[in-house]
C-alpha cells in the first residue's frame, strides 16, 4: 500500500464502518471501498517525510479533530496542532505537488541565466577557458531542461516539511475560526480539501479558508468578519457553498459518506463561488 496523502483518520470522518464512497472524476465512476484503500500513492514521500507527517503533524492533531467532531472547544495547543495539520494537508496532496512543479520552469530559467552569465564572464576574462565554458553551458542547459521536463519531488517535499510551513500556520492562527455544524446535509471532501481564494492567500483582510473535517462539521476561518459562535449551526445553503469549494478544488477524487448519484456531475461542474456572510 502507498503513502496516504489524506490521513485515514481524516477520511474516517466521511465513512461508515471505515467504508467510504469514492467518485472518480477522471474515469466517471463511483464505488464504495475501504478507507485504507483510497487517497494514497506508491512512494509518494521519503521515509523521513512520511515519519514527520505521521508523528509531527497527524498524531498531534487527531485529538483536536476528534474534539471538534464531538463539538468540544479546543485548547490553544490543540488549535495550533490543527493549524499545522491543515496547512500540511494543503501542501501534501497531489495538487500541492502540481503547484510546486508549475513554479520550477521559471525558477530553473532564472538559475540557468545566472549560471550562463557567470560562464560567459569567466570565458571573457580568460579566453583559454572558452572551450570548457562552452561545454559547461551545454551541460547546464541539458540539466535545466531535464528539471523542467520532469521536476524531482524533493522540491515539493521541502515545501511539505517544517521549513516552509510556519508563516502559513501563523496566518491561519491569526484568523477567526468557527466550526460549521450541519445536522441534516452532509459535507463532502476531496483529494484537495483545503480551500482559500488563491488570489488572496490567507494573509489579506479579505482572506477566507474552509476545510471539511467530517460529514457533519467543517472549519471556516476568516479575517475582518463579525464574530461568530464557536460552533455555528448552518443551513443547507452554507453546506452547499462549502461543498462547491471542495468540488472546485478537486483534482480527481471526491469522497462522500453515502451513495451520491449526483456527485460526479457536481464534481465536474465549474461552480461559481461565493463568500460566506
């Protein structure tokens, strides 16, 4: 079995007896299976990164998630553990890998240009180095082209780890949190469940973040909003908006607690999104 990019503990919040409905948008099929069989890829992380995620991110946050699923207020330490978990989830999923890969060509071109200038300067200062400089230029061009064509995962793994996380965690902790509670309608989740408006991130006054934590509860965080009750009962319209965000974010898979014949159509639609309140 591969590495889970969505923790099994997280997915069990959308399951019945550890069985969950999977909706594959790529192959347009829906099926029921065990939580342990979904949201994983072979050799997705290094051994060290898998251990870090399991021991430093998932384990500390699981009690916080359970408390919110049971509608119990978090302590300060539990809130911080959940913030680290949410940001890591945004980074660790396949969509996170694609975001990092998309930045590599621009960075590679910038690095290549700097190296080429250095080689040109060296050959100008010492013409006897011209042949060596030309050989190195070809080698660098080939290496950069390879990185652009097939970006190695270690760049992505770096962003998942602790080095690139504290600023975003701090930004989320500064936001006002409310736990949206639905008694009738179900929240759904996906292979990319953490949503915020990409143009604003989580640091601007207009920022807003949401992530379903179970079929019954979802975390909503925002800035410059009127205070909300910590546990906020919501109607169908709010659940639908959170589900639209989840569907809009989906890379390939949606997950639901119950059989949902509408899920494939819902996931394929390019939903217009609205802000809450």
